[in-house]
C-alpha cells in the first residue's frame, strides 16, 4: 500500500503539473502528516510507514514502482 500512496502523491510531478508534490493543491500528502482533523484514515496510512518520519522519508526518496506495475 505504501507504494500506491507514493505513486498517488508523486503523480502530479510525473505529469508535470507541479515540480514538488507538496505544491499540488489537491494532494493528501500534507493532510496525512498533519495533526489537523480529517476524514482520511490517517492512522492507517501512517501505520503502513510505521511513523510520520518514515512516511516523509519514503516520499523524499525515489521509489521503484516496478513492484506495483500491475496495479498502475
């Protein structure tokens, strides 16, 4: 699941809408790492990465999406 989350967050960059994923207005990236109230399943997502720090680090490093090519 964490590779799918990465793929979703990096898709606007891949397609040239923005240079950095946090610039994309409709991204859930910042919402997941924020303490503000949300309807997102924030705890579930963070648990896939173990904690917020790993979530943020995972997104900073280019990931090999070959692992999920059948899903995308």
